[in-house]
C-alpha cells in the first residue's frame, strides 16, 4: 500500500509560479516512476510530467519549458515546479505511483 498526499495548490495570477508537492508513505519509492497528472473541469485526465527512478524526467509539450518535475527519494517526495502559469493550467493536479493516486491539489490560475 502506498499513500500519496499532495500539497501546495492554490489561487495565483497568470504569470506566477507555484510548487506542488507529493508526499508518499507506505514504502520507499526509489524504484518507481513518479508522475503528475491533471484534470480540468469537463476534460479527461492528462499526464503532465514524470520522473523516473534514474532521475530522468519527461514533461508534456503543453508545459515544456515552464514546468519542472523533481524527486527526493530520501524524503519520499516528488515536486512539480510550475512557472509562468496560464489560465489553461487550471486543474486538479494528482500525484501517481503505479496504480496509486493522491487526492489531488487544486491549482487555479486567474487572468
């Protein structure tokens, strides 16, 4: 069993930055890929970014150059640094490891 808890969401203005965090408990995640998904109202959940056990990262084209995903295996944490936020980034952001999901963190970007 893996429990994932996101934190750090909020309401920001376009152009601002925000960092959301994912704290994992239950077992060490050093062997697993950690990913961030988001779901906007009325839209399907989409993959935003992922960080592999090696530390290699991958981000969606829609956020490339603006979002950075990192991990700290010593703390069982994953982070999503979001820069130059846009209104279309408004969504609930979920942390994912294997088939485990966090409850989500709301990010709202106003114009």
